C-alpha cells in the first residue's frame, strides 16, 4: 500500500497555474486591479494635500478589494451605480484611467466632458451609470430594470454599491 500524501506533498505536486479551481492569472488580475486603484487614490490624496485639486476628494483608500471583487464577478452587460467614492468602482468596471482623471479635473477630455467631476463620472457603454453625491442613496436610485438602461444592451442586471451609511441609516426594503 503506497503512503498517503501529506498536505506538503500535495502542494508540491499541484499545478503552478492554479490554486484549487482558481487560475493564478485571476489572482494576478485581482491584485493588479487593487494596485491600480490604490496608486490612483494615493496620487489623488497627494495632489489634494498640495491644494492642486479643484474641489474635494472622497478617498477610496482601503476599499479596493470591494470594488475589484464585486466587479470581477459582473458580466460585461451588467451595470453599476456607485457612491460618492466611486473611482474604485469605475476603474474596477473598466473605465480608462486618463479620461476618468480628466473628468475629475474638469477637463473637456474627461469621460463626461469635464461636467461630472469627482463624483459623477459615468460611461453607460461600460455599464457605469455614475455615482451619487447623496450618502446612502444608490440603493433607492439604482437603475430600473435593464430595459430602461442607458446603453443598447438590455440583458444585464443592475448592481448598486452601498456604504456603511446605507447599512446604518436605512433598512433594506423594496424601493
């Protein structure tokens, strides 16, 4: 009778391209997304501290895993509604960094022509329906069924991001 394998032996013989049923590339993609959001937030906080930002920054530092984890499970045709801390959600859903930053600084090259600013960038083609400056409002202002969605695809579902204020301020009921 052959000796049974120990956990150490199993780890040595496991394929290098996966951890359990999850491919290593997925872990790499999740980490890369979190790293991008963290770098963006740290740079913005630095710019804000030097009074070089035209407004206020609602920092997303420390919340990167939430955006990346949720958005990695969404389909391309799913859409999101964000909070007043939406940059992490936007990047995790696939919004390009340069147009998002241009939007935050009020530039015409921004995703919304510079009119949305820090809280209200949107890209309906990506399923990003924008943020909401009212704390705890995303749940009630989430998009209606996908048939009323702003893009041509009508097969996805809508996902509002909620913060702690929503969990504390109001109960979860049908709108």
